[in-house]
């Protein structure tokens, strides 16, 4: 565990792209304005207008790891990512209501009933395992890192578990959603030690994000 040393600094872990875009107005409302835009800058540490507050730009799936170990004090990441993360040194105090989508089970339109053991492609191993275990269904899960929609089209698997928002990606690939596994949105996560040692800064951030949430 990395001990948070300076009580007056706050390191916020975020991923670029979709989450950052939706988070930016909330950061601005909290009075935090990044000096650079992560989508155009190659910098991985972004200073902000507030001397003690910096953003680190990492992959969405790495956000819980940085926060867990205290390398970042707080982070913003999707519930889908948190469901895959096994750590215990995190608090999840706030649903930011951004980057909303659903984790869904999908299959090719008109797919025949699967005889034999079901094969499912996903990058969400934990959520998929739990979903099928809860239903007593034997399943072979094939781990992919992206473009899950392709797997049933080429006969790699019978179904997929992936994120769905508009449904356009499923539709464009001849797939249809058959069940919702979980509603997803981005959450604020906080390192347990930072929650104590940087209580004031963290509380201020939670309060101003709370006030900026649009439901
Ligand atoms: P990486 O780019 O690091 O491989 P990624 O492709 O999952 O990760 P994004 O596509 O930016 O990164 O997704 C980040 C988060 O945004 C996801 O973990 C999820 O919570 C949410 N998300 C993903 N796809 C959608 C979508 N189509 N609509 C709304 N939110 C989404
Ligand atoms: C995500 C997700 C789906 C798509 C769903 O991919 O993995 O493929 O969005 O959104 P839709 O229902 O609105 O079509 P993303 O756009 O992040 O691309 P990626 O494969 O690079 O992650």
C-alpha cells in the first residue's frame, strides 16, 4: 500500500474517451479545470487549475488498481469494471450517473436453441460466471478483449455478454439482446486510507459531484 503523503494533494484517476467527456462538466462544476485535454495531449499526468489536484489518465480497467493501492486517491470508472475487480481497499460512495449502458446477454437473431454446452464470449468473466451460475447453467466462457459481437458471427461462441447502449452495434451485426445482466454507470471510488487522511478534500469532491449529478 502506498501511503497518501500530502493531505493537501488529490490524485484523481480517470480514463480518456467516453467517461472523461461526460465527467468534464462535473469536474468544471467542482471548480476543477484540467490544463490539457487528455484526448489530444500525450501527457498521462494532467495538472489542473487547482495546484493540489491532478488527474492521471489510464485505461478504464486499471482505475480500481491505482485507487486500491493508493497510487491515486480517487477514481472514476464504470460499474462493469468494478464488478470485475476483486479488491477490498475501495469505497464506492457515489453513482455519477454518466456513461450509462447495460451489460447484456446477446445472440444472433433467430439463433437455434443450443444443444450441448453453451459457449459465451466476453471480457466480463466475473459477471458472466455469476449470471450463469445463479441460473445453474453450465457454460464455457471464452475471454475476448473487444469486438465481442464478432464471436457468434464466426461460430466461435453461441452468445456474447457485452455492454449495450443504443443497440446499434448489436443490430449492425445481426445480434439481439436476450437479457439484461446489470445496469451500468460510472462510479466515484475512493481509497480507504485517503478517505480518512484526505477527508476534507474527498468530502468536497463528493459534495460537488453530488450537486452536479443529473438524474
Ligand atoms: P479501453 O479503451 O481501455 O479498452 P473500453 O473500450 O471499455 O476500455 P470505453 O469504451 O471508453 O473504454 O468505455 C469505458 C466505460 O464506459 C466502460 O467501462 C463502460 O462503463 C462505459 N461504456 C462503454 N461503452 C459504452 C456505451 N456504448 N455507452 C455508454 N457507456 C459505455
Ligand atoms: C461499446 C461496447 C459495444 C458498444 C455498444 O463499444 O463494447 O460494442 O459500445 O454501444 P451501442 O449499443 O450504442 O452500439 P465501444 O464503442 O466503446 O468500442 P470498443 O469496442 O472500442 O470498446
